[in-house]
C-alpha cells in the first residue's frame, strides 16, 4: 500500500512539473522557437531518408531548365541575359504546338522591358493572353509605400477564403507591396499567382503558402493556381476548416499553425529536367517525336536551374535546389494529396506523457540506473522508428523533440523524487528504530549507543557530560487506581515536559517502565543539577489529565551523575545515577539527588 502511494505521488508530481514546463515552453516565445527549430531538424532528417525512394504517383511534370548550358546557348544566340521578351513569346508558341496540359513560367516580367522595345513586349503579351493554359507569377514583398506605390490588383485574381484569419494573421505572408506582371496581362488573364517562398529561421524551405494576403484580399500561390487548373477546379472560393483547406472530396490541404502547407519532398531526380538548349535544337530540327514525348499532355515548368541566376534554395533534402523544383514539388504534393499533416500540439504532449510514464515505470521497477536508462532509450528509439514510419507511409508528422523532452523530464525527475522518498523512508525507518512509540522519546537501545558515543568523545577530547535519570513517583498506584490507559497518559505527559525542559542537543530517552533519562551533552555537574531541578519542578507544577478525565498532580524522583566525576564508563555512570535515584525515593521522593 505504501509503495502504491509513493508511486502515485511520483506520477502526480512529475505530471504537474511537466504540465508547467509545457505551459512555459508554449508561452515563452524564444523557448518555443528554440524547440521548433530542433523539431524542424528532425523533420529534415526524416524527409532526407524517406525522399530517397519517394516519387509522385501522378507525375505529369517536365521542367524545361535554364541550366548553365542553356544560359550560354541563349547568350550566344540571342544576346546578353536577360533576353528580349519576344524570345519567350517564340518559345511559348512553339511549345503550345505540342499541346501541353499547362505551361508554368517561373520568371518575373514585372515592367516594360528595356530590350526589344514595345514590339517585343507586345509579342510576349499576345503569346501569354492567347494561351489559357499558361501560368505566370508575381512577387509580393514588404517594400515601403514611399519607395513603391502598392498596386491595386484586378478583382478577378482575388479569392474568397472563409475562416482565412489564420492566413491573414501570419506576418510572413501578409504583404505590404507587390511586383505584378505587365498590366496588359493582368487585365486580360486570371492565370497569375504568387511566386513567394517562405524560409524558416535556418534558411530552409519546409512550408509553402497556399495563399498570400495583400491589401485585404487573398491571392493564390502560382502552383496552387496551376494544380487547381490541372484538376479542373478553377475556383476562387475556399474555406479553412479544422486546419484544412478543402478542395473536393479527394483533395484537401492540411495547413499548420502558420497557415502554410508542409511540403513532402521527393527524390532529387523525381522530376525530369530537360535543358532549354535541347528544346531549341529539337525545334530547329523539327524533331516532333522528341517534342511530343516531352511536351504533349505534360505540365511544363520553365525555370532557372543555373546557380549563377541566383534562384537556388535550401530544402530538407538538399542545400542547392532550384526554385522551379520547389514549385514542382508543391504542385505534385497538391495533385497527389501528398502534403505532410502535422499532428496538433496536444497529441505530441500526450505522446510525451505516455513515453514519460513508461520511463517512470522503468525507474520504479528497475533499481539499476544504467538498465532503466537503456530500457528508456530503447522505448524512445522504437518511438523514433514509429515516427519515421508514420511520415514515410502515412505522411503524418509527430513530434520528436517534445516527447524527448517529456521522457527526459520524467526520467530525471522520477529518479530525484525516488531518491528523496528513499531518503525520507530511511529517515522514517531510522526514527522508528530509535524512538519509543509510547513517549516519543529515544528508546533504550539508542540510549546505550549515545552513552557509548559520549564516553568515547570524553576519552578523546575530555568533554564532560552528565546523565539524569527519573522515576515517576507512585506510578503503580496510578495504574491500579485509574487503569493502564491513565498510566500511559501520565508517561506521555511527563515525557513531554521533560523534552520541553532540555536543549535540542540533549538526548531524552525512555530507560524502561516509568523510568526516563536525559543525556546532557557537554554539561558539568552544576548545570546538570540545575536542569534536573527544572524538570522536577516543572513536572510537579504541571496538571496531568488522565484517560478517565481526572486531573492530578505527578511528581518524580531524579538522580544526577557526571563523567568523569562519577565514573569513566557508561555502566559506572548509569549505576551512580540509579543509586541516587533510589536515594531520592527513600528520602521522600519529589527531589533531585546528585551526591
């Protein structure tokens, strides 16, 4: 029963401590950010492992890459970068001949070109506006109003997002300004979306905004727009419900507490990259077989992969990933329902509790700290494998850092509490071993030990000490007249008086029966007699309540002896004290005898 109560105390204490720490972690921003940063690293590790063999089930994407070879080819053929916009017009028109499903251009065309003049811009505008399956991008930013006047965007680009406050309140995607595409395209086409990425504090892209917020309206991410068109869901009305953006019965996007989708990364060569220079060669040679194979019914992403064009990002799987591949990954996540779902915080807390209690059980059941630690690490290792499997198979992200913190707190705290409770148990056991139950004075065994210790102390340092022995006068008469319960009451109250009359360094004991003794440490004969008289007088003047309710007066007889005057051994001192006690009784009781 006592063990069960002890375990319950440990469980409750650790639970309270853990709850308080969780509260502190979630309320103190820098601690939350610190733990979130480490959790992000565990996400990266899991993604790096799972992505090695992960490819999209439905993968219509082809990336026409402006790689280093293409960059050099375009410079040599069309002039210095950036090229005239008629180049892009010609490229779009050639690609469209082979019926792509979508063309997504990951380049910005925010203002009139300085190259090629208005004719080049008009040709590009006509190419974009004449192809309804072509998606372009614009960049939102935080540029001050005095540096650039925020542009009012067409109503056709705006979206109605019910319960979208979570998006609106995220400072990372609530923008103050923008760099839109050419006005002539914005006015006639609804196929323009945001190309904004969001990096975490360590510079890694883990999440992608489904929408951005600008001047009181919501705007689609470029690849959100592309995926919706691919799925035939060209709508501007959405609803955020239970941290999901529902698209249809088959497609929904889980978003985290920062209103962004958690990207699920594929192997590095999941998307086929075709050099733009190879496309140009195929066009010039009229290689229809090559072009149809790589363009027909495909989602064509056109973007820069050459590092010198500064569109290189960091992701969980690579520190050098082109921005166009990030967009392609998001698109594939969308159409395949491959986004990662991060479980709510309370689930991680619950897991931490469960693992923590398992650790406590090991601590309580296993006395060897190394064994209990190994068992706990083993259980946590199994959990980590489970967490990896959940992400790999079910696209579910359960926390590692919070459960690890919970296990650590539970393990360490349970050992501390176990040690404290063991110390208390030891103290309690020792107290019971040396204490007389009836009077709460030290017992006879402890008396003998302390007499020996004080004698040894005298032999070593010549520190004298004294002994007082008392006997309750007419105690047998109390028992015979009032009963043994009243006799017990007398013993308890006399013992209480005795304890109140001596110092904390003195040792009051029950010697046996109605006899009690006090070892007065570092005390000479004169001071011992003074203390003995004080005890005798206080007992005489104290009213004692019996078990029957009667109130009586009690007296004691007292003997006093001091080492070395009255003996050099415990036995000698006890005998001397005992003889004087009986002299006190023979001379009329209720007195102190010291000679």
